C-alpha cells in the first residue's frame, strides 16, 4: 500500500521563525557582549507554529494582511531561510518567484541571468538553449535582453523573472506578490499561464487578490501575525477574510465559533425539513426576521437587513432566472440608529464565491438620507435585467453601510442572502455572454 505522504509535495510541521528586535545598535552590541545577563532585545515571531500539507498537483493559496508571515513561510519552503523551530519537507524541484529580481545578478545581462538561473535550477546548457527563445518572447524584453538587469524597470524585471520561473520545468511553482508589479495585460497573461501549469505541477500562491485565489486554488491557508487563522475551503476563507477587513480577525473568528457551537448540539433535521418542503440553497427563499440571527452576516448593527427577496415583473418571488429577464431585488432595513451617509449595495457571486457583479450606491440626495432615521424602516429596491451568465447557481449578497466609499463602516452585510438558478439553452465559452452583431465585408 502506498503511504499517503508520498502524494504530498510539501509538508510543513509546526514552523516558527523568531527574530530579535533591537531598539538601537548599542543594544545589539550589549546583547553580544553580555549573553548570560540582561537581554537587550525583544523576540518577534514572524511565524509561530504553522503547519499545512500540500498534495502534489494541487494549487494552494496563502492569504493574510501585510506582516502576517506569508513571505517568511515561502522563504522557508524554498530554503532561502531556515526555521527557528519545526520542519518542512519538500518533494520535487521548486521554481520560485519571490522578491522581485531575487536570484538575478544585477551586473549580468538578461541573457546571462537566464542561463545563470537555469543552471541554478539544475538545467543543462542545452536545455536552457532549447527554451531560451520562449523565455525571451514571453518576457517581452526585446533589445534590452542584452543590457544589465540593474537598468531594468520593475516591470521588465518581473516579466523576465516570471518567464524564467515558468520555463525551468518546475514540479512546484512558488509565487509571491511579485505579479502585482506588472501591468494588467501582462498579469492576465501570467494568470493564463499559471492555469496551464496547474495541469502538470503543484502551485503555492500568495496573493491579496481573493478572486485569483478563488479561481486558481483548491485549498487556502489564512495567516495572521504569524499564526494560522484557518485552512481549507477557499470560498469560506474568502468570505471570512472579507469580514475581517472591516471588523478584525479576532472578532470574525469568535463569531464563527459562536455560529458553529450550536450546530454541534443540534438534533439532525430530516431531509426536506419538518414540513416536507425543501429549504436548501437552490431556492430563493428570503431571509426572515426569525432566521436572520443564524445567517452568515456581519456588521456594526446601526441598521439591520431583516428581509430580502428577488421578484419578477409579476411581483412573485423568483427561483430561476434567464438572460434579459426583468427582475427586482428588494431588501428591508430596520434602523436602530440614524445613518448620516448611507450606502446600499448588492453583489452576485458564482458557485466558487467569485463576485461576478458588484453594485454600491452612496445615497446623496437629502430626501433619501432623511429616510435613515433611528427607529425607522426602509425598503431598498433595485430593478435590473439579468445578464447573460453561464448556467448554474448564483448567490446574492446584500449590504448596508455608513460613510463614504473610501472610508465606511459596514452596518449589515449578508452573505448568500438568497440564491437562484440561472437557466440557459446552451453553455458559454466564458463567464459572461455578449449581445453583439457581426458584419464581414470585402475590401474593394
């Protein structure tokens, strides 16, 4: 029988990385000269007891706020630095894109650095020659390939580094935030290539772009201040990470634990519910007042969404939708306190949790703002046509906030307030269809 560990590309066990922080160079000297007496440093843990496993052939996303330990973790996995405690096991040849230009000699030309990096990756001169032209074409360096890389812009350096990393035939591809340097066109080109590589290698991917993590990664790891917050389904992590942006990690995770605790004690519910009707996510049943406390939601609570529904032109609730159908999204608010600068909005997400459409509207008219007084109830109604989306299940998020777009506080945000099925006669080549006309003419 094959050991399950043989299918792992990376295993990290209780990894920690400790640094000593000194307030001044003099304190560093005192610490060196008086090692067994008073300490003149503070211990800082960039990583503290992090463990995870990455199966061969999977794509694994690592997320977290700045300073959470993501880059430190990658450096340990790639052997750039050693952990203070714990161990990491790597099975396969790693190609890493970490700090911009790391591994390049600034005095070498782009051409020389391609061969230099290839040799470091264990390739022969003939193997590097065979893929050299492909690297140059992908990097789009042009005539600068024979100039020292110290003269390159950050975008040129990133393009060359990425081109080299993906052409050295890696078994494990490790990518840090370096892709954020490139322009939008090249970033799209890189993401397309990463998706191709996913078919034949293992990918470890650090990004602040949750949409990239949702579309690319099979599993995700969330770090905060050097510790693991949670690991698992990217969709769930992305949802909680969004909440943490507004409310902080500790509050979000405490609320999650409170939600999970009752479910451990609950009696099993017969399939279809007590009334024999299905109340699963495939129906567009609105959230009612008695159900709102159990919903996946967050916010400061000055306003509370107590009901939401999707209606057709006949005023009846919709469970299925199709392209061009006229719809109304309606949600009702209860105001506990007045909102000075209300913002309402909604989003539509696909089955992966990727937001396809996001709408947010600051209410700037005086007559609109006057509705949001303490104790009042407000109904928000959006009228729109259903876009040409690929068939499948879609979830609506609804939200109410207070402030300006650049600096606002979420008062109530409900994930998956309702869900609908999109019906289409045939599939799409992409995520969104386009109404267009085609005309072909012959040149005179």
